[in-house]
C-alpha cells in the first residue's frame, strides 16, 4: 500500500499494518511520520522498541532475530530498521524480503530510508516492504504550497497568521523545514 505523508494520520486511525516504510527527502516530515507510527503502535500495546542502524558490516541476522523475539514482558514491540544509504546490498535485500514474509506476530516494524531512485523503488526488497505493509512517501513542500502548509500547521495548534506573515515565514524557511 502506498500513502503520501498527509494521508498517514487518517490511515493510522483505522488500524496498524505490520510494516511501515518511510522514504523521502524532507527530514522533518519523515520524522513526524515515524513519530505518528510509533505513537499508534504504543497505543496498540507495543511497549518496547528496538532500533537497528544499517552501516558497514551490519549483521542482517539481527533483523530476523529482532522480528522473531518478543518484548521482555511478553508484549508487542516496535522494530526500527534505519538505512541511511537506502542500499541494503544483496545480503540485506534478501534478509528484508525474508523478513516481509507473513507471520510477523504482534510487532510493528518501521523502516526508514532516504529518497530512493526509481530503480531502487522497483527492487525486490522494496517491493516486498510495500506488499507486506505501507510505504509512505515524504516529499518536499513545494515553494508555492508553503504558505498554506504553514497556515495548516498553525491551525492545528489553534493559531493563525495573516497572508503577509505566512509569506514572510515561507520566504525564510524555504528548503529548510
């Protein structure tokens, strides 16, 4: 299932899927999407979190072990896989595909990667993540869309600003949310 970042909140209100993948080029929005998934998982009973950072020499068996093990107190867990390069390699791609096979138990898995090119988005491991769960695209807010985006953010916090203020803020934060 493919979602845009702005669709994620309404999706999470309906229930959780076992795997979520966030990719894109706007760090603030990616962080907020990950926070929303973590909050929904905690509401569902995921009491612990295990974070795996993929870097040179990463042991891909750690992913399968994290997914197969239960929480210390027997409940569900959040398993986070962070891939800063977005390139798991052959071994990692196979491990991710195997991890996406059915029966992940009660755990919720959150995979975060940077913006991926078209070839990588068509790879077997990325397709497996999409088939097993939800892929959330996080794109930059277009310059023309910044004033309404800022206005919506203010409205969520019960604040408002006039058009001149919104334009001023948009001019100052463009490209750096």
